[in-house]
């Protein structure tokens, strides 16, 4: 019986109580949107390890069912992990998911997330990031889900004049990706002013690395390589998938002329989410930078990647790419003070070694192993 004396309604799947559809004392059920993707899959793994109940919703447009299968293999027990294939752009489907599941919290990772692509396809970015966040928020409000952790980005700051970036640095995004994320943040903040929702907005810097135990990795679609991130390009060059690395821009106002970024290991990043989840308070909004506080140049990154892979990667230095900014690194003191979080995996080479171990043994990502060359 429920607290109000009415019989509790359970949904049955194959004659088994569908644990995901009702609340259970002592169990926190987290909806992880984009959980088949790079960061979302690592976050789901950590949540499962910490005994959370996890529902992944993903349309597999960019993520990998292979990552979900690894998680399902590790946590096969009923009520631990379910995967729902759905597009967050489909408000009816999203509403149905919220109606059929008893979520305690949402970590909203799902997004298209390439700066370069956003300049070519801005409408896609506003739809996928801004409009879909509104859909998720409306479903949370309608179904009284009280905690939201939102994946935001340092791209919402644009190119500030002063470094390091604090949470009070004005947000002046300079590309559609950053603008779409800023708009999503604004929607969440406006909603939160008149609601008892607990909100945490995490603004990540550049995410690298992978699961130290080698179960998960970063495996973007091959067609996204051209928009891809520097670590993927370094590994592709080291593996011989591409002939070398193209470093775009050597005349930036930085110590060695190449762009400076703050690289945060995915293991640390997901730890920040777990801490944010634990400290989320009704009617409160927490906004945090998640970075190491240290900027590294692209040249430094490439050197670390050469050492991590043991390959003398060929590097071509080219002119700047539109939409890039010279220098970006965080001031992580607020998250240290308020969430007791600091980056632990700050050795670039070690993070890249971990990621390379997975890349080397998963040349086809989560797909079947590639046949050996004859
Ligand atoms: N990777 C970084 O360096 C970085 C930095 C800052 C912020 N972020 C943010 O972190 C989040 C996760 O990024 P990632 O690097 O893991 O990207 P990813 O592409 O690996 O994962 C995104 C996931 O979202 C899913 N998805 C996209 N649109 C969807 C939709 N309409 N419905 C359902 N699922 C959908 C994709 O299939 C994919 O599995 C994003 O919000 C991104 O903006 C990433």
C-alpha cells in the first residue's frame, strides 16, 4: 500500500515488477540523457558503481549502443540499468518516458557538441540543445522530478579578457554551440526562480581520458572526425588512421602561439556530477566551472600525446580555424569550496595513456574488431 492507503501500481514486464516505474526507499533513480555518449556512459558507470538506479535515454545519433551493452553486462540485475531509445526532440515520447518511470533526478548530457559543426548547422544546435532542454525541463516540471544536473560548457563564456574564468565571468558566447548552451542555462535559471527544483549547472572545460579500468572509451562517429576534438585527432594520427595532425593557428596571443585549453579528465568530471547530485538542494541553483585551473597549449598537448602513444606523430601547422579562441582556463575554487571537488587526474600524459590503451584495443570503437591487415 502507498502512504495514502491506495494500492501501489506496479508495471509488469515479462511478469517481473518493473522496478523503474516506482520509487524505492534508499534508491535514487537517475535519468541520464545521452548516456550512450562519451561522458554520459562514464557517468552512468560511476552512478551504477555508487548504487544509483540508472535509466539511459539516447537516440544513438552520436552515442554507441556498445557502451550501453558494456554497462548492461556489468550491472545485469533487475532495477539497476535500463536503456530507452528515444529522441529528446520528440516531446510526446519524452513525456511518456517520464510518465512511466519514477525518476528522482536528471543528468542532462544529451547534445550535439562540436563548435565547428555548430557554425555550419546553427539551427540544429539551437533545436538539439536549447529546445530539447526546454522539453526535458517541461517533463520534469509536469512529473515533479526535483533535481537537475545540467551539462554546460566553458564555450558559454566566449573569449573573456581576463583569465582564469570564474563563474562570474560574463557569458558572451561567440559560436552557436556556446549560445545554445547559454540559452538553455537561461531557461533553466528562469524556471528555477519560481520552482523548488534543485539545480546544478556544470560548465565543463575540455574533457579527455577514459575509464582507468578500460571498460569504456571515447568513440565518436567516423564522419564527425573532421569536427572532432584534439585527443581524437592525436590518437587517429598515432594509429595511422589519418596521416598526421593539423594544428590550426600558431599566431595566437599565447606563450607558444597555439591555443591554450584546460583539459579535465572524464573520471574527475563524473566525480563532480556525483558530488553535485549529493549536494543539490531544493530551491537552490549551483553553477560551477569544472576544470583543473591550469591551461595547456596545443603544442604541449601534442607532446604529451606523442609520449603517451609512443608514436612520433607528424604535425602540420596551419592557419586559424573560425570560431576558436586563444586561451581558456578555469578558476575551479568555487567547486572546491562548495562541493569539495578538485581534479585528481591532472597529468596530461597519464590521462592520454589511459585513453590510448582503450583506443589501441578498440580501433573500431565499440564495433567488432577490425580484421588484421594482411
Ligand atoms: N566533450 C567535451 O569536451 C565537452 C565539453 C563541455 C561540455 N560538454 C557537454 O557534455 C555533454 C556530453 O558530451 P559528449 O562529449 O559525451 O558528447 P557525445 O556526442 O559523446 O554524447 C552525446 C550523446 O547524446 C545523444 N543525443 C544527442 N542528441 C540527442 C537527442 N536529441 N535525443 C537523445 N539523445 C541524443 C547522442 O547520441 C550521444 O550519445 C554535452 O551536453 C556536451 O555539450 C562536452
